[in-house]
């Protein structure tokens, strides 16, 4: 039976939604804007693996394993720098799934 040094690793990062609204969502503050909303919880998974073949090591990875597209941040600007508009809203999310590999040579 042939054995090789190897590993597999799966990571999962979970962040629950905020417990309370921020100042921009609180009607009792001057910063309140009805366009703002509470972000939902997020979940980001990734996987890594590696196998050694003599002096060579092969590594592979994939980030955003489940193709999560949850909004992670929301920005709303009342005074937009774009001519002809009064409001600029931007939503941010995780980067699309990415994958890669690397080959490492280590001589003895």
C-alpha cells in the first residue's frame, strides 16, 4: 500500500446578523435614512487540500465553496458624486468562487 503525506481542510465562517440597528437605521437619530436596512447573516466556506509526491507537493483550493452571494455591506450616499443623481447606493458581496493550484518543489 502506497502512503503519501496529505491533508484536506474545510473552513466555514459564519457571522450572524446584528443584534440591534445602527444609527443610520434608528429613527431617533439624525443619521436615520429609510434606504438603509439590517444586513442578514453570512456564511463563507472554503476548502484546501495538498498531496506530496516525493520532492513535489501539489496544493489546490477553492474559496466561496457554496457560491454565497449574501450582501455583506450596504452604502448609501445622499450627496452622490454622480451628476444628475441625488442618491448613490452600493451593495457589496463575497467574491465569486475562486479556485487555484500550486506546485512546490523541495529538493532534499
